[in-house]
C-alpha cells in the first residue's frame, strides 16, 4: 500500500481504493468536493456523445437523450425516487428555489406561510423569504443545542393556519446533526396533517442514508464529486407543485433552460461510484470523526465540540475554540496545509456570525468545521491532530488570551 | 431610557469584534472574580458569545439591554451563580 507521501498531495490516492482526488489536508468537503475520477471520465465521453438537443429526434439527439435518461434513472435510484420525479437543474440553489416556489404556488389556496428550521442552509431561508414576498411569511423552528428541531414542535407548527410547506434539511451543513425528517413526516401523517416537506439533502447524498418522507428533495452534484453546475430537484408524484418558471420549462416542466447533458452524465457517474462504496467509506470516515471529537478537546484546552456526537453526518465535525480569532485560525491552518471553514463572523462577508451557531446558542468565535472528503487518509488526521494545538495556542497568544 | 442595574466596572468594547469583547470579559473576571461587570459591545457575535461564555465559565448573565447611550448592547455579568 502506497503511503500518502508517495502519491503526493496533488495526486489521486489510488492506493486507498476509495479513489479520492482530494489533496492531503483538504477538509472542506461540505463546501465542495474535487471532481470524482468517474465523473471526469464520463464528462469527457459525454462532451463528445451528449452535446445534441435531447428533445430532438435525429440520431445525435437520441444519443444525448439516452445518456440523459440513464443518468436520471441512476440518480433516481440513489435518491429513492422514480425517474419521472427527478429533474436536473443548474445548481443546488436553483433546485431549492424552484422546489420551494413551486410548492408555495401549488399551495396557494391553503396559505403562504413557510416553516423552516432555523438552521436551514441560507439558500433555503433566502428562497423562502423570496417565495412569500416578505420575511413575515417565513417562520423558523427553533433548534436545541445540538442543532436539531423537535419533532413534536415541528408537527404542532404544521397544524397552524395557512402553512404552505415545511423546509427541513436532511442533516445540518455546519454541525452535521441529522434532522428527524422521517419522524416528522410519519407523525404528521398519523395526525392526518398533509403539509409538504421540502428536504435539502445536499450534505447527505452520497454520504448518508437519505430520508424517505420528503415531498420535494434537493441536492447539489459538486458536493458528491460531480461537476459544479448540476443540481437535483425531485418532486414526489402526487405532490401539488406548480412551476414558478415561464412556459416552456424542460425537465418534466420543472426547470427553465437547456439541460447540460454532459455535466449531468458526469454527476450521475460520480454518484453511482460514490454510492457503491458509501456504507464502507462512511463507516471509515465516521471513525475518523469520532477520533477528532474525542482527541481535540483533550489536546486543545477550552474546546467546545458542536453537533450530535452520534446521530450525525459521517464526515463532518465542528469545534469552537474559546478566545480564538476564526480568521487567524483558518489562515494559520492554511499555512500548515489544511483547508477548513468557519462560521465565525470575522470569516463571513457579512461580518455576522453563522445563523446556525446563533440558533444553537453555541460559541460563534474560534469556529472550525472539518468536513472530510471521500478517501481522506488517516495520516492526514494524525498530522492535523499534531498541528492544531500549536496553531490554536499561537492564535490565542497573539490576543494575549492564554490562561484566561 | 435604559435603566441599567448596579455594576462595579464598565468595559467598553464597542468597535471591537469577536473574540475581543469576550476576552476582555474574561480578563475582568480573572482580575475580580466577584465583580459585576457591564460590558458594552456592538459586535453582533457578542449576542451569542457572551451567554455562551457565561455558561462555559459559570458566570451569571444578569441582564442584557441596549447601551445607556443607545450605541450597541450592554451585558451585565457577575460571579458564579449562587
């Protein structure tokens, strides 16, 4: 077995068997993943074979259509959907926007109140505010200190007047906590409540078992190793969803614009490859995350470990270090060769702390998210554990905050 | 008019961003563990980080309101909860 150093930081770790292309120290997979080798291969082939307009009937078009259809079938199988329920969009954000606005339109006779977990991705919260025209039409559901909504509270909120939909993510993108999507769906059904659930599954697809209780599910291919520019919008058969787009939308009438067939084919190829190894790879990464959760508080004083320790995404953990400047922390880790992210306000363009951390009541400064790419190597984690205590001590030292 | 409860010292951390207001609070607490400190801060992160720090350090967040002069927020922090 080749060591990490023999493959080099910028070359695929072919020895691991997981076919990772992430460079050593790249721990920001929740933001985006490098292109999976299966996607690269499929993309090159599909650029040549799938360029034609799949809605035409000549032979080049039929070839593109076949590629698109098989990509749709493969994607639907992974999502637990029917092929005709699945549409490809040009981004995860577009999928969220169309999914949400379509549900609001479909529920116009019921009402325009959108419920959303307070810790939803900002694209969901922005789309919600946009779809109902004002912030007053959006009601956020509180979360506990782990970042999870309460099933009974969510179901109680669904009983309120004029509720168009509930947006509930599969798992949180910043702290990894899974949301009780299927419990909320089942409990609502038991009580005869029929409100659609929009599930942003961007962090779970290809990583974690997916909930089944969705009405609309959205995802983003660049998170699982597909190319950027491909999102997925799945709408369950029978759900009242009305396209917010002008006439002439493609993809079962759900998405405006020409479909990027080669990119979609590449996205599906990556998803199939990732899904094939998912159970084993997620178990391996989850053990590495367990190690980080256990070791970092021992090695670094005044560390808060965030998110659910067990009922969580397999590849992600977030810490807050007391008296640490998040921006300096990220810069120092970058110098040491680690790419990570932070929800601290000093790192945000808005200079506002992450709304997820605020909703959890968690310490927002000195925040550090580690999200492991597929194939992340164990020696990389060892080196991170070696480097982190010194980096945090240095950043604290600059502010004169040691020993407080 | 904001009526602020009695305090022993004021820390004006307005214009400073995280983690500086919380570090100032920690220094004041180390210097006078029983003291009642009024922290003035306009960093939006302080809204979350001051309560979070109090919980971590077993300090009591007695009161939160607008600063007496209307610029930023005020946090009254005292020694460990009884």
